[in-house]
C-alpha cells in the first residue's frame, strides 16, 4: 500500500478476519506516509481490528529517532521499530525474533 488509508482498505477487503489465512502475519508500517501517517493508521486499525492470537506483528519504520517520536511509539500497540534504511539483515532479525526463523538469503 502507498499510504495508511490504502493499507486499511486492503486489510478490510483482502485480509478478512484476523484468523483468515490471507490476513498478514507482519505489517511493516512507515511512520511518515502521505494521506495517513503511521500514528493515524494505528488509531484507525485499532478501531477496526479484532485482537487475538493471530494478530499481526506490527513494526514501525522510521528515519527519525527524535525523542518525541520514540516516546509516542512506546505507547502504541507495536512490536517494535526499525530505522531506515531497511536492510535484509534487519528483516531477518525481525523474522527470527517474532516468528522463530531467519528468513531466506535473498
């Protein structure tokens, strides 16, 4: 998705319920997006999502480690955050930490 609003629409139309096989296990969420930023997305997602054992892992992506942004992220329902640029190694670490496997070599 190009922005938070598109992501919400995709989750609604293609994701189905949180226990659906097409619902994402991982959401990489950019803090700064046009139309709807990561903070706005999380507020809207929390209103529509049904939490459960299959809720996706949400990782915030940011190029800013501004103390105010970090403080705001700590109060959000996210599993953590990664700084940009995003690398294959960072993705492998997320997969290992949250899903128990390191991911592919590609």
